[in-house]
C-alpha cells in the first residue's frame, strides 16, 4: 500500500508534464505549478482535518465525516488502529497516506481547463476551498464503507442489496474524475475564453512532454487502481490487468477515430486516448472482466475523441480538454458498470444488465454520477464566481498575451538568451558566426 501511495503521488508530476507539454511555451511553468501547489495545499489540509472529514470513526452522517482538528487514527486515543479490523488490514496511517494522494491529484486535474489565464494566488485559494467543501465530503460519499466505525458514505449504501455495494466505484470515477471534470467546466465558464480562442493556433508546444506525462500517469495509475483493493490480492491483480488492457484499447480507439476522421493518427491523440482509457476504467476495474475492459477501452477512446470537440460546438474554452476526457470518460466508465458489472469477479459487486441483473445497478450508477457532477459543478461555479468578483480570478488580457509564466512567476520555461552578465564569453574567443549569433 505504501508503494501504491508513492505511485499515485507520481501521477501529479506526471500530470504536470502532460499538461505542461499541451500548453503554449509561455504558459508551461504556470501550468506545472498549478499541479505542484496542490501537493502543498492538500497535504496540509489532509493532516489537519481532511482525512477525518472523509473517513471518520465518529461520523453519524452519510454526507461527511467529522470536522475535528488533529490526529489520524483512533478518535479517542490518537493511536493508529487497523483499517478493516485489528490485525486483519493495514494501519489507518497507511490508508490515510494512500487516500491523500487521491486528494492531491483531483484538484490538479481541474487546472487544465483554465490554462493560460488564471491568477496563481486565486487558483490556490480555489483549491483550498474546493478541497474542503467538495472533495473531502465526496470522498466520504464514495470511498467510506464505515470500516473505521463511523457511518458509511451515502453512495456506498444507496439502494444497496444486503452484503453488496450501492454505487460501484472501485477507484474514483465519480469522486476523482467526474468531480474534477464538472469543476473544470464550471471554472471554464466563469473565466471565459482565452484571447484568440478559435482564431489563433494554440498547439501543444512540447509533444514529447505530453507522451512522457501520459506514460508517467499510466505507470502511476496501477497504484491508483490496483492499490484500491487495499492489499496485494487477486482483486488487485484484476484491477491491474483491467487497467492495462482498457488503457491500451482506448489508445487504439482514439487513433482509429483520428485516422478515419482526420486522415492521420497523432502522438497527442495516442497520449490523450491512453488517459481517456485510464479515466474510464478507474471506476470499473474491480467489477468487470478483462474482456469487458477491452470493450470499455475501445469505446471510451472513441467517445472521448469526439467529446473533446464539444467545446467548439457549445462555445466554452476548456483549454486542455478536461471536460472531454475526465468528465465524459468518468461518466462513461461509471455507467458502463451498470451493464458489465459481474459478481463472478467480485463477490461484493451487483450483476449488471448484461449479466442478468436488470436495470438496478445502472440506475444506481446514474445517481452516483449525476449527484457528484451537479454538486461539484454548482459549488465550483459559486467559488469561482466569488473569487472573480472579489480579488479577480483571471489575469489581464495584456498579461495573457505576453505570457502567464513571466507575469505570475517571473520565469520562463525556456531561456534562449545566450548572454549573461556573469558568464559572457570574451569577444576575442568568438568566431564570426558565433559573434553574429550572440549579437542577434
């Protein structure tokens, strides 16, 4: 579990590379910093009260844990207790570390929708408030099965048959991806379109970074999904295999769409397809068979390849396609469970429609997806609107055109000036060609 926790943390720097490569060069550092600041903010909040707000031994509500400051562990003694029962599970501190990494990357995912135009301090304030008001409670809804002694989250028990799950979400299709995607859409609407949207080319400035970032995400995602089995066991193996084959299939599904639609498959499409597959399989990886995971991946890659164009149809500027990949992919994977969930691979699961379970599980999945989507969107929109109308959320148009890196961080990702006051080359040592280049 500690190894899985480390893998999940690696996903946030991986996301920084993925998003950083997709932006224009003048926005690279700001984009990466928006991910890194989430590590600072959420880690502190999690230790102070976030974990107990999401997982609490004294909770009496299915909506949130308890809002008490302090320790991670037994509410009365402050000592670590065993998750899943004394001597049968893992220490609470280990489970808390694992869940912390989920809490970090979720707000970081939102940042891609508002690339190039958000004030860094305003983003930091938004992350703080959104984590407290949205992520921590939603994590309780989805992930808290009452193992620490408190009341389980309401989605885990929603219309749940005896001994079975309610809304099935193995690793965070609702709590992470739908949650972040809905908030991303809200902020894109609040901040408005980038200068030159639909007019100026806004191509990725570093495609190798995009591929590197997607590779790091893929690698870390095995900790994300397989680690959600909370142990090294057959269920973790199932989640691991499903993660691999669904992601591979989604990569192919996206490229197939590009080939027939645009005539050429692209590297960015391959990376985006892989991420779409990772997103879609996240809720389903512990509830479906590997052959169903292949079907899920192919369909998710194709669906998300089309979905990223919705921003042009509806006129919102989701800079890096967070809505098209995370919101649409998360909803698709969550609903897919309603058709393909199988108690043969997970005794805790309910059978989906294609396994003789009827429409019951599909209905539960729809409620789970819809409730998280609406709650996150509404709260994120309100928070973004308040920040915009008070201290301002968006940078000025001049700063955006010049570059957010220079204006918000006084840095640039690439320094092309070969001269420096401390390390200049004596002119006598320059060839004619070199001299002309330096002067230029």
